[in-house]
C-alpha cells in the first residue's frame, strides 16, 4: 500500500517484494541508486532483520540515500 501511495504522489517506485533477504541488497541498491530505501516490518519477530539490512547498507553514503523503516511491528514495539 505504501508503494501505491508513493506512486500516486509522483515517486518512481521499485517494489522489491516481501520477505527480501538482506544478503545481496547492497548489489541491488548499487544498480538502482535509489534516493530512498524504505522497508516495512509487520511482525515483531522479523525486527532483528533490520540490523542485517543496516549492515548490508553500511557502505552507502547517507547523503545520497535515505534509509527509512516503518510498519506495525515498530508501533507495537517502540523500544
């Protein structure tokens, strides 16, 4: 739904799908060169995966790409 809303607001969206492994994500990011990379987490048991994603993206310049995250798992587990 988030991707659809962003497209309606004029953003070009590349939806990578659900259950995307962090391994290899940096290769995709290097090819696509997004302005924003947003991931969503619905289930709390998947939250540790955000650390894997952050590790995979550590070499990218934060001035060139914003890494954003959202989802019900964060609102239900604000810690």
